[in-house]
């Protein structure tokens, strides 16, 4: 069953996968129930998490209950422990809403919560990130995670994010990032899906971000904190929650 679920995750288009997961997820959660690893988003524990990945499979990373990956669990813990996201009234915009978060954020009584995306069935507003239908200074907080690597003109997208964020507001813009690279790599001449997957990590990614990603956000106008939150956790927590060492959370302020 585990092998079948892994195959489904890697070949089924994401909008269909979201719908399919409502049926498959409870079965997998029951099958893998245990006490070795815990998903902090819902508090459920399992004997193992599932493998996941496009160019390269990562073992023990996908939660059977929420379908969260390492980055989702890290972000949840950061929001919970380091911010007032769950307690203070906020107008929030969430791009390409992750299923692990969507219903939970929607139910938060302190949040005026809006989702947006071009294709996601979870989006309240269908919109292009480079041409957003929101007024200047509209949102207290913007979540835009693992989106910018898909966008050909990421500078324009960043400018739009800056425009609609209120002064004093916070944005979190996670991306897949190769911290061994000083400079972001992009080559639009690479068009073969298999080659793009091999080089960029996924067939529909257009670049591999390097350490210069934070400075690019700064050139748009953001004040950026390179939040090395994982090192505020104990080694036991990193293992228990199946987190990935080395991920820096880009926390942006206007």
C-alpha cells in the first residue's frame, strides 16, 4: 500500500490529488499509526511517514494524516512558537493554499483568511501573482510558499507581494533553496520535462534559488530576516517531527 501511495503522489496532477486525498489519507493514517514520529499540525503519531519527491525520493517526509512535508511542519512550529499568528486579529492572504493548513487557517477565529491561486480548487480568488486584483496595503500577513520558483518573472511577483502587504506587515515566502549556491540558477533554454526535473528539482520549476534569494527580496523593498528556526528546536524535536536540517525561513517585513 505504501508503494502504491507513493506512485499516486508522483503521477497524479495536484488538483486531482487534493480531491483524491480525502479518501486515501484516512486509510494511510490508520495503516501507519504508531508512536515514533509526530505531525505537530494535528498531533497524530505514526510508525513512519511516507516517502515523497520528484527528482529524488526523500524517505519518511510526508505525513499520512495532514499530507504535510518538512517545510509545512517547520512553518507551523514557527508560526505557533515565534509569532502571534494564532492569537491576534489579522487579514491574511495565502497563495496556493496547502491542504495541511487550509481548513485549520480557515477556522481560526482571529483570521480574516483569503486564498488565491490560478488553478487550485482551494482558492477563493483565481489570480495571477504578477497581476493581483487586490488594493495596495491590503493584508497584515501573506503566505506564499513554494510558488515563486514556478514564476518566470519572479521580480514582478515579489513587487506585487510588496505592494499589497500593509506597512508593518509580515510575509513568509519559502522556496526550495540550494544553500550551497551563492547565485540563483535559471536557464530558459532547458525545456525537456525530464531534464528540468533533474536540474531544477521539478518539471515546472524555472530556477534553483541560491543564497542571493534573500537579497533579491531586499531589492524589492522588504526587510528580510533569514530565520534559522530549526536550530531553536531540540535534536529530539527535529527527529520527532521529521524536519529537514538547513532550511532557512524567509520572514519579510514592509
